[in-house]
C-alpha cells in the first residue's frame, strides 16, 4: 500500500485499498458476456497510479489560513494536494472515472478537521464572513456526488476528530455519538456491551453515523430494524443561524418532527454534531436463517409481500435476487450443473426464471424460530423450495465484499455501477421489467437486480449493471446511459432513491419529482438556515446556493 | 336531544351528547374524596342550557359573503349564531368552562364547508386577499385550544363534505381518504373488506383523519401499529403558495421527508386535503389478551421496558395503571374486598401499591400466541400475577366510555382533566412522582396515572386529575393549576405532548422547549408557506402570524 500513498489510484480504490482479484467465475462470466479475452481482463485500464498533483493552488490568503489554524489548530488544517484531492470526490461512478483520468477540476481549497461543536460554530461564521463554501464529509462513500466541492472552499472532515461515543444509555437503549464515528468502531463497542446498532449499509466499514443520517441511508437489516430515520431519536445540528438540539423523547406531538428535516439534508442545512440512536440487544446465536428458491421473480415478490402484510413477525434481512442475479450467484459459486442444480431443475426451478431468497431474523430465540417457521410455511405455499440456512449465512459473511469488485472490473475497462429505487408493490414488477429492458437495450450489458429492503407497502429495487466502457468517451457515455436509467425509474413510478440519497447526481430530477411548491419549501428552509448559502453548495438536492 | 339543539350545553357535551349518569362506584369515590353530598353531585353546575346568542355579528361584508357562496355554494356557508359558536372552541378544559359560562368571545365570522381541493385553493386566495384568518377543523375534539378562532375569520369545516374514501389499495395495503372522514366510518369500511386502520385515539368516534394527522395523534394500539406519523405514506396539502403532493413510496431517500413537516403542523402550514394511510389485516379472532397485577409501579414499568427491549414481538395495546388508577378501577368494578382481592393481598399484591396491566396482541394467530406466552413469562419473572384475558377485553369494549364521564363530573362542579407527556425510560419514575406530588399539592385532588403508549426507548405518561372547582374563579384557578402542571412536566424532562398536540394551550412553553433556533426555523417554514399569516393564527404552536 505504501507506494500507492499519494496516487490518484489510492484515492478511488474502495475501502482497505487492496485489490481482490476477480473470482474465476466472474472472469469467465464477463469474458463470455462481453466477448473479452484474458488479456482484456488483465489490462490496467485508466490505472492512474501517478502521484497527485493539482493544477489549482488553494485560493486562500495567508490571513484566512491563519484564522482557520487559530480555530482548529495548525495540525487540523491541510492544504496539500493529496488531502485536497482526497476530499474532492466521493464514489459516484462518474467521479471514479474522472479520478482514473487524473482530472480533479474543483478540489477544496482546504481540508479542516474540527475537534468539537464550538469549532464548527466558529468555522461556519468564518465561512460566512469569507464567502467560502463549506462541505461536511464523513467516510466520503457518497455515490451521488454528495461530497464534491464544485465551489472549492472548505472540506469539513468530521471523521478524524469528531468520532467519539459520548454515552451508551442501557436504560433507554440508546447510544449518543459524534458524527464522524465509523460503523465498525461503533458496532464493536456496542457488541462488547451486548448491543447492536442494527444499521449495516453496504458501505458500513467506511462510512460514518453522520453520513448515514445526512444521506438518509438504510442498512441490510433495515426490514427489521428500520432505516436510519427510524433509529435517530435526537440530534445536534450546527447551522449558520444557531444550534438546533432535539431531545431523546421516545415519541412526541410537539408540532412537527424537526429531526426529520435534518435526516436527509445532505449537509445543506447544517452540520450534524451529535446523534442519539436506538440500540438493540446483540444476540447473534439467536439469529435464524432461511434460504429459498422460487420458480420466478413474480411469485417470490408475492411471497415477500404476503410475509410483510400478514403480521407473522418481521425478518431483519429479507432479500430476493432476480433470475439473472440468481443465476450469476449460482454460476460463480459453482452450483450450475451440480447434482443439486439438476435436481432443482427437475422440480421445475429452471434457470433464468428461478430466484434466490435470503431471510434472517434476529431477537428472542422463540421469536426468531417462530418467524422462520412461518416464513417457511408461506414460502412453501408459493412453491418456494427451502435450501437451508447456510446460503444466507454465507452471504452475510461476505456481505461487504461485493463493493470490492468494482475496482478490478474498472481496471478491466468495464463500467460497473448500481442504482436503486423504492416503489409501491403494485408498480414493482412493471418497474423491474422497464428498467431491465432499458439497461439491456445497451449493447453488451449485464444486469442483476435484487430487492433488499422490504415494507408492508412496497420495497426497493437495486440494479447492478456491467458493460464495457466506450474507450475515450467513458464519461459522456456513462452520463447518457445513467440519465436514461433514472428517467426510466422516474417514469415508472419509482423514487429517485431509497437509500443512496440525491446529492448532485440526482438533483436534476428533483423539481419534476417533488413539484415546484415542495422545492420552494425546501429552498426556503435552506435560505433561512443558511442565508449566505455556504453549506454544500452547487445544486446538492437541487437547491440553489447564493455562493 | 332535540330540545338541546341550539344550547351552549349541546356544544360542549361530548360525542353523542347523551349524559351517562355517574356509576355508583364513581359517585361514592368522589363523595368520599371531596367530602361531597348526594345533593352536591346532583346539582347542575354551570349547566348552560340557554340558547346560543352571540353578541358579535359576523364581520363580513355582503360582498365577502357572496364571494364565499360563489366558491362553496350557498348551502355551505353559514353565519348563524349556533354554527359560529359550535366552531369557536374544541374540548380543552378551559374552553369547556367558558362554554359553560356561556361566554364565546371570538367566534368565527363564518363557517364554510368546502367540497373539494379546488374550493380550498380558492378559499385560501380569498382569505389572503381579504386578510381573514382561516382555521381548519375536523371533529373539533382538540384538547389544546387548536381550533379556536381568536381572530375570527373563517372556520373551515372539512368533516361535512370532504370525507370520502378515495381508494383502498389491496396490493399496497393502503387507503386514501379525504381529511374529514371520521374514525368509525373509515374503520367500518375497512373492516368489511378485511382491514383495519389500527388508529384508535380516545376521540376515535368523533375525530377525523385530518385531525389525527394535523395534531400528530396516537391510538390505543400505537405500541404495535405506531403513531399516526408512522402510518401516513402520502398527503396532499394546500398551502397559500401552492399544493404539495407527496408520493406513496414505502420509504425514500429523496432529501428530507416533507410528510413529516405537515404531520403535527396543526393547520398552521396548509390544509390537508388527502391522506394515504397504511392498512392492516383485520382479524379480531386472532387477538390475544392478557392482564396482570404487579406489586408496584416501578416493577410493572420495568417489565414493560424489558418487553419492549427484548425483541419478543410487540403488543398492540400495552397499558399499566398506577396504584391509584388501579385501586380506582378495582373499587368501581366492585373488586375491592372480594374473595379475589383478599387472595391477591395475601400474595403480596397490596392496595395502593399494586398495578394493573393490560396487553393485547394482534396479527397472525401463531404470532399473537407466542407474544402472549413470552409476555406471561416476562411478567412472571417480575412477579406479575396473571389474571386472564377478560379484564383487558372488558377494558377494550368500553374504551371510549371514559370520555363521557367528564360532563356529569363537571355538572357536579368537579374539575376533570387529562394531560400527557412522553419521556425516556430513565426519567419516567421521577417524572411520575414529581407530577403526582404537584397535582396532589392541591387541596382535594384525585390523581390517576397510566402508561398507554410504549416504545423501546421510553413511554408516555397520562395523568387524569379531579378536583372540586373553585366556584366563581373556575377559569383562573384552572389556568394556574394547569400551568404548574406543565411546568412540572417540562422541568422533569417530559415532552410537552405525546399525542394531544400543542395548540394554543401549550404554545407558551414552546420557545423554551425547542430553543430559539428551532422556533426560528418553524417560523420561517410558516412564513414561507403562509406569507400573509392567515392559517390558524393566534399563537398556535407558538408561531406568530401577521394577521
């Protein structure tokens, strides 16, 4: 790793920055689908292992820097090229492309690492006075262009010094943390005390509580534990016009819920400096797992809907892969043409139609066993074939690994991206078909879909798509393909996002999606709290900023 | 009823307007507690059966009335004394006192009954043009001075013509309604189709969906089904600056959740014209009920907390009465000194310490039975004595009756009021004690407390208090007592409301409770959506209105 330290490559590689070579099954599949050779796969496409050198010097005066250093301490104010480059982007596919092309157009002028709420108050006042943009970041895992710095200015990194656990309240079952704490640090601490946070987004290992809240995320166990908005009880938010502190009431009828104005505000309304979250008992031995094969996607989603609407208890992880994703998993795991595969086929679970479902339930032992039993019964009624708990357990073990596949695929010149939506049940199958049709209308594309967050009234759909890049025209090619994809989701009644957020990537659809009166209200909230428009400016959420 | 039609009395009597005589047990208790005679109880104190005559004529010109009639139709515009008086107040105790004193200081000038969203758009434009206050009302069951008309103007009654069920979506498990539909009409319609709304506030029989949403209410089964904010998927809200329509996504990460800005907005931000709610299967035969006696309130709440935090499944109704409320119920039901009572006492369930708990669970039969079993086990561990399902079932049967006791008690000159709060677990017992001490510091007071809405992280506390009125000084006496009560709740870390809302009654505490930055944000939202300040003006929620 050390030799990569200051390269562009070290910025865009995911997580621990170590490349996992593509599994043989994936290599074979990609070669076959896209007509590639071994050599194609082993190329180092847009490898970009040059040292970072920015063309743009920080647009800050000596005096401004001094003021920042006075607020945060010299060691917490950085203007070197590498740190500025590191804070110029998140992990949106278009951003990764630009980084691979070693193009960083609008880095922040400075990165600061505040140590407490009071420093943030001072930083906002400073930014207002100097008319500087200020963009809060945590793990920078945004896939929506949420942490870019199109106006330069200050990147406010909360992960370095504002990452403490302030209180675990075992009576109230709450934990109060600073925003910059990473998922595993929090979870490990809670596990040791017998609790879990219950929030496991794909980015869990490299994302922060502040980021989860700001982008309104969801974890893989959200069907049972809820989205992050269901977990937050209280917050501190520093805005340019003052600090808002909500209280840890279990519920309230004190006018409207202000927490809900800041959850999903993506750094546009204020800086989250403290969050109180629910915690739950950590009892992994009680977890009950079940896996099923269904004959087709329609029947699998029907069973899923019935499970959520029948009040038989709620699974925490609840997931179906569509036929292509199912077949891909089977193929990569060497299941295809095994004895079991042949047996399944004789039972009518045919490839390119059958679907894999994962279920796991947490809680009291009696509860998890009952829910599992009821799920098995319901699955059977819908011709779901029970294949034991281990496929689900295996999936859970490697749950964060798939994020690491993007880098070697991009090294091989393959566009690899994911997009997600939420949709009421009655629009789910038509939307799935329409988006699949759209994505497959591209020559040489490979599309996998799953449902991973389920509700009484609908579910999300998560699309993963691969396709060889158009060499030389990667950025524009992707832009156009992505635009058609979001158009298709939008036209078919899906939300712009279920848990990734909006950022700048989806901002262009917001006015049409929300309507002008709703956008006007959001803008008014923004203008009131951030009158100088310094907070995460440049069309985040589709909001205008005066800066 | 007919002879009461146009009296003050017919306005303030609850519900079906029929007086249920006080039960013998209640009479005996009240006599004993307050040293009253039979004659005291049979007096007709502030009986106010005079015909309503207002001193103030409607402050509307002929032209203004004509415009209103053009918008809504002649039959939907009313300026007679009775209708104006009817729409001048809700059911806050202080309002009931004033009505009993036949004092209606600020009636609306006119009551209108719009038929559709478009008429409401026109009404708001008219009110802005003419600088008239406009106050939306549904069932007028507000106990927080939420529907008063201190500035006169227009009372916008949504219950008459905007009360249709627009769609029951059996795929998505949702119902879409107009705001003025009453609880029983909705519930009956859903029950016939095999569904329930799951929202049963004390005011269920005479309150509307729009009111539930506007005041952020909770029903008696909220522990299982959630508060109204957990049930609303989509809304239409007509504001003076345009219509906001949210969508029925099961979840979303499209910036912050705008539904949550209107749930609890109490008519200050816009008129709710359409609501899409979750519905659940209606299977009363599956309901499992359990009732327990605990040795003391502390242990009963501990069991309740453990039940909510142990992930053993969730009861829908979950309730504990504190020792006085328990003893009151026992006494009224003739249980005291029965064989069973003596038996309980020998087991250590002593009066003035023991507490009654009600539990009922809905859903799949296997689920309800399991949860009941687990609750029984947990109760046993906390020395809870199981007394079968019938006390809970009996309570459920007469669940709406207690609201009818206020009228005969007030006829007997007894102040009868309820106040509620929500509190994290670690503050619950101290708050209960502090508020009890405060309420009992009044000479001749009788205080009953229960918990009726329970969460992983805390619960509500619901206080019912009785005390002879100070004759001649009823209004001021109550005001001072109520003020001290809210101060005590506030100082002991309770929310200003768990489900009644804020209205004007609790508005004076809002600035201190929320902080000035939060109040500033709420005011900015108000000023943006309602720039002329016509919507429910006069300090509702502590917001200023320009009108």
